[in-house]
C-alpha cells in the first residue's frame, strides 16, 4: 500500500508540476533549445504519418482513414484511461486509536461570557462550560505535553488570559507553554480560508523546529463550531498529521489519521 500526499491546492500544484515538467524550474537557453527540438519532433511525427498514409492509400482515401482512425483512437484512449482512473482512484482510509500522548497540542478556543469557576474536574459535574473538552484534551497529553497552541477567533481572543488561568487552576503542577494564536488577526471561525491559513501557520511554526516536532503534534477538533472540525480534519490529510476528538459521552480521546492511498499489486 502506498500513501499518497494530498496537497491543499490541487489546480495550482498540478499547473506548477505540468509547467515544471515541460520547461523546468528556469527558462534558460538550454531549455529553449530543448523545447524547440521537442516542438519540431512533435510536428514532424503527424506530418510523416500523413505522408506515409498518402503513399499507401492515396489522396482520395486518406481523409476517411484519418477520421475513422482518429475516432477509433479516441474511443480506445477513453476506455483505457477510464479503466486506469477507476483502478487507481485514490481511496480514503481512517486509522483510529486512543490518542497517543504528544508534545504539541493545537486547540480552538470558544468564547465565553464569564470565566468558569472551576478548580477540579469534579466541578465539571456541576458547571457546564465550552472549555470542558479542551481541558480534557490537555489532561490526556500530560505529563508529556509541552506546548499548547490556542487558536483564537475574533470573538474569543479576549478570553485567552482567562483560559490560561483556567488551565493553571486545573493543572497547577504542569509546566505547559501556552501560546495564543491569532491575537494580531481577525480570525472568523466560520471562514474556511481563515481557519486553513491559521492552522498552517501553527504547523509552519512547529515545523521550523524540526520534522520530529511536527510529528509530535496533534490538533483537537472538539472545540469550536462544526466548520472548525471539518477544516481541522481536512488539514490533517497531509502525511504525518492527525487529529483527535474528545467523546462527549465517556470523555475518551481518540486520534484519527485520514489517508488517501492507492493499492498496488506487486
């Protein structure tokens, strides 16, 4: 089984690959001569075939042969191409397990009107708050968790300091670095582009510290709105990424790794 990396921008990436495959990364004198030779070769082949058919069949039959032969060739190409597309069409597979403890956790912060007065997990039985699931997500990764990246919306950025105090009261003995993400931006949790860009920004920040650090990262999609969960999950289609979800029934934390793959027979 071969796992295939899926990029975010299909059309842009495919166009770049197509141009690069034809002209290379830079259009220089050497590339120009290669392109010229390629164009001449491509034009000579059909011209040569046309002259050859003309010798064999004569001018009267040649147009009919070209039309019928071209139609048969197109049909054959369509059948063969369709067969290979269906055979090699990428399939999706979901790997699910109890979320392994990670060093880096990314969460989305929902806004609240007032900081919940909670000092232990027992208090959650009496007080319901949108910050309960993020707290469970954090607890799951202790004591390994080192860095918590909190993505803030334009409605929750003012809640960050309260959320930080909220976590410190729950985990007084932990030594987590809590980073706000989006203080200087106007992130709308209902805007897919905003969400995609800010998630990539966090991953780029972590990636600069090394590939191992990126693999030691998981994104929690429990908090926030439904669109947050969708975009968060889609962004983990990139190889090496995974997301987690906190169950609202038994509070278990499961990780999910979505992969596109192609089955190949050896």
